[in-house]
């Protein structure tokens, strides 16, 4: 069975907080731990999720 849960993070309310870095953790360990415990796949999308500007432009062109 597949479930999708989208959580919106209040970036506008906390503009100086690094949510992506906090979710990933050091070398992605926090994200790996969450995925191992819950058995789910976590995808981080939206502003700040991609650090390479060239990849951002490539994705925007595909849309």
C-alpha cells in the first residue's frame, strides 16, 4: 500500500533557519535514520532543496 504525506514547512516564518540541512543531518544520517525507522522514502522538494544552480535551471526547463 502506498501513502503520500506532504508537509509544508514555514520558510516565510523562519527565513534564517536551514530546514534542509536540519532534515538531512550530518552526511544525511538524520534522513537515513528516519527512513530506516519508518520504512518510508523521504523526498525534499522546493526552495533550497537543490544547491546547484545549474540543476535548478535544468529542472525548471523540463517543466
